[in-house]
C-alpha cells in the first residue's frame, strides 16, 4: 500500500524538526519509490555494473540522512534530492572505476538515447554529467528541471511544485534544457572527431 503524499511530507517536516522516529517511519514508506528511481538509473548503466539497485538505494539514503542542511519541503522534493544523490553516486563510481579520463573517449549521446542500455553507460553518464555541470554554470534551474523530470521521473506539475514555478515554465525550460544538452553533447563529439 502506497503512502499518501501528505503522510510522507508530514514525516519529512517532523524529521526536519528533529524527530528521529519520523525517519524510522519514513523509510518503509519511501523505499519502493527509491528503488524505482534507482532502477531507472541502473537500466541506463552497463549490464555488468558493480553497483546493484539495492546498494544504490542504501548509499543514497545514507547520504540523504546525513545531510543536515536540507530543508525538506515535501515528498516530491525528497525524491528529487534522492535522484540527484543517485546521479552523483553513479558519476563518482564511474570516475573511481577509471573507465574514462575527463574528456577522453567522449561519445555523442542525446538525453533521449541515454535510456538505451549499452556497454558505454559509464562514459555516457560522465559526458552527460559534464554537460549538466556546464549548464548549471549558465542556468541552475534548468539542471534541476532535468534532474527532476528525467532522473526522478517527476511530472511537469510535480517539478513545478518542487521548484515553486508554473507548470508552463517547467515545460518551456525542459525543452530549452534538452536542446542545450543536445547541442553540447553533439558539439563534444564534433570537437573530438
């Protein structure tokens, strides 16, 4: 039985206020959704990836629990942060594995193609992360929208709620972010070819 969004949001507020029992009640309510988000990430990784979905969920959860400065707004915000933490964990893992030196062996990859399983998932994740880092220097909100929509699987409406903007703003900026990332990732391939 899925928890009501209000119940999760309330537990987050209680946890933020220092109620550790709220955290204990929260985990069973969010675990399945965290596994779904982690599963989406892992489908984009190579088949022989050394991290498993459960390990990714557990590591992300531990990092999130350890963050003292997060002001949890609601359920959607919690899952948005979870998706961002998972993305960073996978990027860190790819870098640690030494599969690709920064800038070396860069491949062209589109945001939509990133959902297709291939052996170069780690390289593609690093290329996408580099592009998102560049975009963040220009427009951090667009990066947040990509994280929320693409990585977390939130709807435009949920993304708008998390960011405190209108749904039409989210849709417009989502299109612009995808276009910018496509150009950046395509240019990266052209520069090396």
